[in-house]
C-alpha cells in the first residue's frame, strides 16, 4: 500500500489527516496481504485505468472568523469519469448519537449510510461514510481537468464534527492499469 500524500489541495487540520490516515487507506498498487494490527477491511477495489483523489476539510465557520461553507477539493485529469465518491466524517459525541443531519456538500444534504465506532478511543469517536457520487460526478465528468472545488458545511452537528475527508475514484483511459482500494476500519486508540 502506498502512502497517501496530501499535495496542498487545501489546508487540512491535523485531525482530518489523522482520520484519513487511520480510518481510510487508499491503495494505488496491488493490495498487499501483509499483516496489520489495525482492523482494516476491504470496502471497495477498482482494477483498470483508475485514479484517486483525496482531500479533507473542516467547517471554517467554527475554526476562524471566516463565515460560510469551506471548500473541499478533488483533482482529476481531463477526460475522467467519476466511478465513486465518498465523504467520510469523523465525530466525537461523549455517548450521544452523532448529529450529521446538516452536513452539506456543494449545497446538497449528505445522507450517511454507514457509521464506524472506534471502541478503543475516548469520547465515542466514530466516523461515518456517505456515497456522494451523485454530487461529485456531474461536476467532474466532462470537465476540463484539474482541481474542482466543492463547498462543505457541517451544519447542525458541527459542535461534534471534527472534519471530513473526500475520496474520489475516477476512470481515465490515459492511466495505466492499476488497483485502487478503499479500506475501512480504525486503528486502536491505545496504539497498534
């Protein structure tokens, strides 16, 4: 598994980096069978002419004097077609269920379908995943290539949300054959 490198598409707070690092792993080469002490399982794999873009964001209205939604970005070359896009959001709730009802991406309410609690961490730390392909694909498909901006706001649950990560898998005939894998799971809060 190759290491994820954030290439300055946005300012990513430390927690979102940590979240992406231990909650989602992206493999751009063949998935290896080496042992892992974290509980990571394969969520999706794509083999062929695929690329991947990742970015993270937190709601700037909560982190600074800036008001309004922040930006989360995806990069894809010209001629790309989005195959899948997922928004991962991390929450800490001190026992109560997370409120993700107001999270929006490009002004569209995000519907989370999976939540992954981390039983070894404090504060009811968990992450949730939403399929946002229907929001991301119309912006990137047929586009000129480059970096695409999406507005991001945390809404109602912003007091317990600590940022999100956007993972976009796209196909493009100019990319040589490879495997992109998205893993799900968490590292132990006490270390692995």
